[in-house]
C-alpha cells in the first residue's frame, strides 16, 4: 500500500439500492429461476440495444457456445477469431467440437484485420467470431461481406462492447447474433451472466431451447428434443441485470467521463500511447489500456505500480500463446501484430466510480515509474 492512500483496484462494479430492491423482490417471490424477472430483464435489454429479442444465459462464454451450435458448427469445422481477445472467443469453437483458426489484427483498432481474416479462410471454415475488443467496434461491414461471399456464419463477441456504436448503429444490431457478458468487471453486471441478441425469431427460439436442456418450447417440461445445456440465467442475476439496464445510460456515461479524464491526465506523458479513436464510431469504455514503448519491461512496471498502490495488468495476452493453444501447435511469430500489442498493453484502474483524486494518483505514479522505465 502506498502512503498516499488506499490501493486503487483495477475494476469495481457499479451497483446500488435499485439492484438490492429488485433482488429482494425475487427472493420474496419464491421464484428464483424461470420466474418473471428473467423475461423482464431480457425485454428491457433488447429494447435498450434495439433488437427484437434477447436471450439471457449463464455467461458470455455460454452465449458464444450456443451461438456457434445454433450456426451448425461441429466436429471437422473451423472457426476463425481474433488472437487478441479473452480466451472464450476461441474456446467456444472447441466447446462446439470444432477447431480454432486465428487471423491477425489491425494495429490501430486491435480488431480482426479483414484482409487477414479472408486469407485465413479454408474449405473447413464454417463461422467467424469477430470481437469488438476493448469496446471499439470491429469492421463488421467488411467482415459480414466476407462471410456472405464465403457462406460463413457470424457470431459477434460483443462482451466488451455494450453500448458501442458502429456507423450510427449499436453493436448487437448489425444482423448477426451478438453476445454480451456480465461478469462484474464488464460495463454492466449480473454477477455471472451473458445474453444473446438477435432479430431472428428462429435463432431466438433455438437459443431458448439450447440453454434449457434442449426442451421443446411448447412441449412438456420433461420433453427434450435435442442436446441442450443448462445455460439458464437465474432470476436473482436477472434482477441485478434489470436494475443495471434501467441505469445503463448513467453507468456508461460515468465510464466515458472517467476515460475522458484519463485522456487529459495522461496526454503528453512520454512512453505512453493512449487508446485509439476511430472517427465516426463510439467506443464503449470497458477497460483503459495504454501501450508502453517496445523494450520497456511491462511486468516490472506492473510490480512498481503495485508497490505504489496502483493495480494494473497485462491486457490482453494473445490467445494462441496460452498453454492450451501452444499445446495445439501454436507458436510465437504467427500473429506478429497481436503479439506486439500483447507485449506492450497495460490496463490501468478503470471503473465508473473512480474518483478524480484516484486518477490523478494513477497518472502521477505511472509518470514516476516511467521517468526511469525498467527495460527488458
Ligand atoms: C468477458 C469476455 C467473454 C466471456 O464472458 P464470461 O461471461 O466471462 O464467460 C468473452 N469474450 C470477451 C471478449 C470477453 O471480454
């Protein structure tokens, strides 16, 4: 701990009395799952994003898995995704029994590079999981066009991009099933949880069945007409989610204001590159990640910041270099852009209730550490 004050955490959920009130309502109703709170949350969420349907699930990972199953992905198929993401974006293909292929990213947006994506397509490719990483929209128009040309399914990983806007439209409304995630470090939380948005009635009905043990929607409770999972969201989580959706504009506004303050406080700090801005698109602020200069010992910087009471972490490691994917044959050098960004990226404390005083401390401690940076 720093003499300057309490350690500053990386993330913190923004929950309050309305969440407590709705959770209590569920507890007192006696319907802890499959009660009315689930549909209330789903309707509010779909209306906020602007889609016809939203199906809540037990996690973002579960949503990605069901999205691929619904797209018919299975053994022998290949799914292409970004190596610069959280591991779920790739693991969902393995959960569906398929193989994962990666394509490198754009050095400005850190999202899938459409040209690299197209080059990675093989006769076995069945689906693409584009990720809107760090809440910045990917080039979904180009990716959807490539998918259409090659007859591939698209399942969007919007886990970090709730509220992000691409060419005037919110992520989730660009035509493919889109997954959002609600772990407590995300923009909004349900504890654990996720959701799938879609305008397609058939996709929606299938996701409802797949998340609920393969039950026929209109059939008897104990009638199961396909292989499904228990990926349901319980009503306590949905209650937190409904309260969060009611406050979502406020929650996202606070995060955007914190990001703006960082941009001011860190502007001109030597050795630090701030998050990119893409003209015409709106980033939804999930994390605040800066790039250090190549050659700076990022892990040593993290250690020095920790001693000064500031949490930070390497974010994100490239998926293909995780032990699970190395064991599947992946190596350094395959995706140089992703690897270079992974080596330099540093996530700073970021949440809606971060105070100006805390942010000033983060900025001054980072400046102090980088005045004489540890090198590799
Ligand atoms: C958080 C996250 C997920 C997974 O969500 P869980 O709810 O933790 O399963 C998937 N993809 C990305 C990009 C994420 O950040």
